[in-house]
C-alpha cells in the first residue's frame, strides 16, 4: 500500500512540477492536484488526514479540508501575513519607508561600492532576529519593510535583496522555535541547553558558508542578467515629504517584538505580544503621526484604508496560495508519501551515519515539496528515537541536522509562506527566489553533513 501511494505521489509531483514550470496558475495546480490525491487516497482506503468536523460523506469531506485550511490559515499565519502586508503598504504610502531610506543612505553610503558585501552582512543580523522572532513569513515581511528598501537604494538588486532576506529565516533554531520545541521533547532535554550546546556550534559554520556563497552567487547572476532592471534599480533622489521621525515606524515592529521577546525576558510577568497585535499597534502609531503632521482627521481616517487594501492584496495573492499548498501537502501525506521515503531509507541497510544523512536529505526534500519546514520535521522527527535505539546511536546526533534541513528546505520551496509573501512585496517570482537560493543551501547542506558527521 505504501509503495502504491508513493508511486502515485511521485507521478503527481512530476506533473505539478511541469505545470508550474510552464507558469500555469499555481493556485489551481496545487489545489486540484491536492484534491485529486486526497480523492485517490480515499478510494484506495488510505488513512485520511485529521478533520475536526466530518460531514459523514467522504466526497464532501474533500471540500471540508479546503474550508478547514481557510479557517486555520486565516486565524493564524494568514492573518499575520495580511497584517504585515497591510502595514508595509501603509508605511510606503505615507512616506515612512522613504524616511528610513533617506536616514540610512548617508551612514551606509560606503556600501554603494560594495552592495554584495552589504547583502551578505544582512544574513547574520537577520538570523539573530529570527531567533527572537521565530516566524519565517513574519520576519521576512518585517525585513522587507525595513531592510529591503535600504539595500535596493544602495545598489542591491531586488532579487538579491529578497534572497538574502529569505536566507535569514533558514535556520529554525533557538528556544522559541517550534522545531526546537518538538526536538527537545524527542531527545528529552531543555530548549536552552540544546540551543547553546548543539544548535549554535553547527549554526556558525553554516552562516559563514551562506555569507560567502550568497556573495558569489548574487554577484554572478546579477552580472549575467541581461535586463538592467533585474540587476539594479535606477538611482533616484529620495524626496523626503515627511519628518525624519517617520523613519522609526518601519522598524518599530522589530523593536517591540525584540523588547518583549522570551529570549530577553525583560518583564516579569512576561508580556506576550503576537506579531499581528504589534502590526495593528504600529499602524495606529502611524495614524497618530499622520494626525499630528496633517491635522486633518478625514485624511488620517482615509489612510487606514491603505492598511486594509494591503491586507486584501496579500490575501488574494499569497494567503490563498498557502492554502492551496496546504491541500497539496495533505494529498502527499494521505498517500503515505512520507512513510514511503522512510521505508526506503531503512531498506537500504545503511549504517548510523548513512541513515542519518539519508533522513536529513529526505526531510530537506519533503520540506521543499510541502513548503513547510515544521510539517516535514513533524513527519520525520517522531521516528528518530526508534531508529537510534535500534542502531545504538545518539538521538541528538541524528535529529540536529534534521532540524536544520527542515527549515533550509523551506527556504528553497517556491510554495513556502516566506517566499510567497516576500516575492509579492519585491515584485519578483517566488520560483526565481527559489532558484537563487538553491546553490547556497546545497552548499550549506554539504558543509553541514561534513561538519556534523565527519
């Protein structure tokens, strides 16, 4: 049964890949391929994914999965992405983004001669922020609001800028990470010890690798590009229409989220602020700034529409694609594709290092296919104790590279939330970002496997 499901899954993956490469509407491709896989799984008697309220009809349950995906996504990550997208649109229209760029250009003007050095330096800074703000799509969009316009105006191409921003979310590590929370339960330790003793020593060489490879890759592909618009924006004089104090608005969400982060624990009892809540607060702050500047309540209230329009644009382009990708992932899971990958690795009869490498590579590929590092890790991680017990090896040794592989795979997936959300703001294709990210993360995977196992 597993073999049958795996073969059907591979057929669908090939068909979907061909259609997406031909630029067929991705929302429809992922949605209908997912529904077809779920239908086949139901007809063949496979175990179907969990559903909260069944309609008691296998046929109509297929559409219940779509409803559940909408409600679950919109109540969580979808709302967060829409709120940040609305905030980005809002600060752009009121001139806050221009104020930040204007303020940053003079002290950073040195990097106009070395734009690829600037782009590479964003990676370690962004990775530190990701430890404190462990939402890939959320942090990606916050960096698009604050760092992206600065990089672009200093000569970094749009594609290079958005690629290094997505790279900042490639290591889902740290005490606040969902992947870390899952892995420490499996290996029976605490998240802080695991972070400092296991995750950081492996993170340092990977970060250094990404900085070097991104420098070379971005410089090569930008130079190779024939379209001048792709390699750099035309230099334009930033016309400052608002007071310089407006420059604080784009970075205010980052400041607040860092200040109230669990990593620093400045407050006792802790104040738990979600990204969506912070976005709404910062929009209100922006409206207050506008009220003080214009003294026109009507204009200020109309500016709120900018936020809602931005939310709507993100919903129709990004959130709906995330939902379609979720249905596609459910289709793969229902046909036991993940189980097939695991069985294949065990049948190879490899030693402990061999099986660990195979598991790491499989979770990397699963993350690319499903567009979710968390989903890929949850599917594979729970099986690690059984494998390590039979092989007599350390559970931590096997699960650590899997943690990194899950989040790195997401960064190379054109259907992941972070690539979809950032590509919409940058006005580039998520497939182009995935292609640009592929070489750095293949190199990072090789370095990780050598560093960890040899």
